[in-house]
């Protein structure tokens, strides 16, 4: 019995580890984006990620996806490219913890997009969650405005983060569709490949090559991103989403730690309070999912 409880707890630990690796990746990518820009950092990270996961997919001899599956890959790749680009741009304008806290509104937006795109019925819990998420966002933004005059750079960062959150929510909906038709190695390989192809179109004009320190940051970001994706795939294959979704919000704690270690960033009370409101809202929305899946 004790061994069974221990085995059931392993996916939770794996999820916390995966989220921690993603948060550490954000710190490395913020450093790289500050040095050479969000575009160049994302393109190079995607190319390195493809070089890491592509041979694994080829070695496993996966068949080329059908036209229908390829359409899903292409759509998610395009959304992921825009999502990551706007998020890394926001990281160059905002503290790491503040940016990740504000990005927590994405799961709430995903509920509404699921209703719009997948025909899912919005339950009362989702409405409560959306209100709490909006309140948390207003607390964080209001705290920034109340603490200091909003600079033009911070305003651009908040605008980019809002767009990134919407795109991330759409990405979550596409991820549900993608998980039904493709394995994790295929998903990772095609996402890195498609993002790379999309961004390469502007490389002759926008690409900036980093120095040795930049290559180190981007390489570390690529390794961390691929590793985190594989760990989370393992965890979500062994536990229900309703059990693991609340663990996603440990990312805020990781962001506080890495923002302080890497960039000496302070965390305000308003950011913590807003993040808690958003996390509670998302926890409430997560608890409503078993009822939806049972219908």
C-alpha cells in the first residue's frame, strides 16, 4: 500500500521538476534575449532543440504524419513561435517572477477558447475562476502602476505578455488535439522544426549571433526545454491532469528564486497576492474538469 502511494506521488514530483526546468530555461532565455534579442535567442534555441530531439524521432523510425496530423503540427508550431517570441520579448521588459505570474491567466483563457473552438460547455466554476484570474492580473498591474510610473518599456512588456497569454491558451487547446494523434517525440521534433522554419524566413535581416556566453545560455535553454518536455510527458502519462495542474503554479516559486539569483530582482507583495488569486482561480477551474470529462 505504501509503495502504491509512493508510486502515485512520483508524477507529482516529476511535474514539479519539469516546471522547475522550464522556469530555469526562462531565466537562461531572458539573459540571451537581453543580449541578442528575443528573435535570435528563440531561433537558435529551436534549432538546437531540433538537433537534440530530431535524431531521436528518426531513430525510433516514426512514420511521416498524415496530412491531417501535419496540419495540427503546422498550426501549433506557428502559434508556439508567436507565443514564445512575445513571451521572451516580455521577459526583456519585466521581472521574471512578474512575467510568469501574469502568464498564469493562460489556462483560464483556454477554458473560453475550448468552448469556442471545441464546443465545450463553460461551467459556473470556470466563470468564478475567470473572475479571480482577472482580479489577480489587475492586482499585479495595479501594484506596478502604484509603485512607480509605468514606463514605455514596461507597457510594451505587459502588452506582449497579454498577447503571449492568449496564444499560450490557444496552444493548450491545440496541445489537447495534438496529444491524441502524435507521440511526445514527434510533437517535440515537429514543434522545434516548424518554429525554426518559420523564424528562419527573417534570419537574413534579424539574426544576431551571440558570443560564447550567449551560446552557453541558449544551449542550456534548449537542453532544459527538451528535458522538461520529456519529463512532463512522462508525468502526464501516469497521472490525471486534475492532479498535476495545480503543480504548474510552483513555477512562480521557481521564478522568484531564479529571478533573484540571475538578475537580483525583487518580488513585490502585489505580485505575490495577484499570483495567488490567479492560482486559486485556476485550481477551481481544474477541479471542474473531471465533471466535464465524465459527460
